[in-house]
C-alpha cells in the first residue's frame, strides 16, 4: 500500500479535476508494476498560508507542496539505482501538477514493515503472487489461502 499525504496551501489542488489528474498519474506508477489500484491512497491536506513554514520562514508568496509517501506493499532493493529510478518516476509524474505550475516542492518516501499491514482484516498476498493478481483484477481485497 502506498499512502501519499499531500500537504498543500489554499489555492492549490482546489478542484476535483486537478486532484483526479494527479492521483491518476501517481496510481499508474504502482499499477504498472502489478499492484492493485485500490492499494494507492492519496490524501490532500489543505493548509492555510500561515501554516506553511520552511527554514523558519512563512511560505506565503510561492506555494510550497510537501509530499510524504509510505510504502508497504513492496520494498525497494537496497541499491542506488532502485532508489533513483523510483524518485525519477515520482518526479516525472509530479512535474505537470507541481513543478510546471511553478510551485516549490519536496517529497520523501518511508518504507514500512509489510508484516504490520492488513486490508479489511486480511493479510495482503505476497507481491507478484497469483493471489495479488486476483486482487488487482478485482480491484478489491478478497480472501485467499494465505490470509
């Protein structure tokens, strides 16, 4: 499960169309590697201008977007090229929605222990397994033998 928290100021991501476009581009990153689309949860958290501070300065002139992503379903290999590839994929997906609009931005990704994860009370199937492929096809969690 990737969980994305997008902290953004008022005036950015105000309409459903802009949120939908961004979430579709992010979701494609994960579905391309076989994860079910419903694994991808993205929450937009609107902050007032007075609530965004960077380096002890209030960010009121140029919008600043902060993204925190948590990965649970798949852990990256501990290799620089794997980390760079993921970061580059995210930057490419985010560019038209954030960078191209002139916003300042930052993101980071945490990897959480998969054994501490449940979906509707079920242990998710292993990455790439036949059971996970069923979850992806159905786009919902279904009972499987290992659950």
